[in-house]
């Protein structure tokens, strides 16, 4: 038994040399997501400012220009920094705030699921939300029927199946957890600019 414990301990010690790989993979996953989100906001910035500030069809947030600018910069610049593992902990903070604001103001009212899936146990929630998700298959069937009758259905579905979005917090919450890991552990040993800057310092 002592031999097995010793081998296990030695294996764990060796694995510490590869600590950075998981953090690198998290960064490589998050970077294009954030860069794309920031680029989309920058490309239609005036519309984003309007959506941030409008109470009728938008978020109704105060100081919409400032908040839109901060969200755009956090995602675009932060995503680029994440790609290289540069100031990883620092850029994780505004990105965490952005994800938190998105969960509260945009996605929270829709529950957890990003895509309406009535077979999921996560579809349960408020009566209104539950009805919305439970109605999704009927709406999807109606849309498919219309497209099969009046559209080029094979071409429209050649890239994948059609779904009904629920726009829940699933993705934003997942990104939040991943960013929290980067805030706590940094960019990763041997695989980030932060590691080499810190080592040289």
C-alpha cells in the first residue's frame, strides 16, 4: 500500500509540470469567443449603445455609451490578451464583470438553458419559462413545415439542424466560471506571457 501511495504522489508531482496546459486550453477556448463578441459590438457600436440604453426594447442601463465602450473594450482587448496569456488575471476582472452583467440583465430571466430543450430537467423553472420551453417543439415543427413548403429546406438545414433559442445564462455562466479559474490561477506555467514576464522579474 505504501508503494502505491508513493507512486501516486510521484505521479502527482510530475503532473505539476503540466499545470499550464489546462489554463492554456481555457484561454484558447475563451479568446476567440471574447474577441468575436467584442468585434461584433465594435462593428455595430451605435446600435449597441442604443440597445444598452433603451428601456423599451433594450437593457435600459444608465450611461449606455460608457458601458457599451467598456464592454466592447473588455471583450475585444481582453480576448487578445487572453490569447497570449498577457495580464491574464487583470483582464479576467472586467470580463467577469461583463459576464455577470450579461447574466443578470440579459439572460437571467430566461433560466439556464441557452437552447430550448423540453426534455432537459433544467427546463423546469417558472410557469412562464416552462411554457416557453415546452412550446418550442411546436414552434420548431411549424417553422420546418413552412420552410419545407415554401423554402429550400435542404439548403437551409445543410449546415445543421434548426433550433429554438432560449437565451438562458448557460454560456455566460460557463464563461464566468472559466474566467474565475484564470483569475485565481493565472495564464499558466510555461505557456503564457505572464509566466515569462514574472520569471524574468
